[in-house]
């Protein structure tokens, strides 16, 4: 099988892209693929949520809630789902 696309990095974006492209090769320097995904809050990295109340949503992110406040305000549940 001939490789038509080389994807650099086996993170979430690279693996998603590889799953959607035929004949793709994924190149990763680390021995652990998707490692950073495991560090994104215990699997709570879903950006499309059903909670429109930002205060309630931030309760699910006890370690990084302060950093996420602006993002959730700009890209809330309604804006992402559209």
C-alpha cells in the first residue's frame, strides 16, 4: 500500500486526521501516542457540551477553570453546537 499523506504527530488532531484519510502514515517522536489527551482533565476534553451556564460548566474543571472562563464565554454550548 502506497502512503499518500504523512501526518506529523500522533496527538488528537493527528490521529483524527489519520482515521479519516486513506493511506496515511502517522509519525510520532514519542513512544506514547495520544499522551496529551490523557492530561486534559481526566477525559473531560469534549468541547461541545450541553451546559450553557458557564459557572456550572467550570465546576467540571477544578484545576483549569480560571483559564477556561474566557474561552467558554466566547465559545459556549450554543455557539459550538450551531
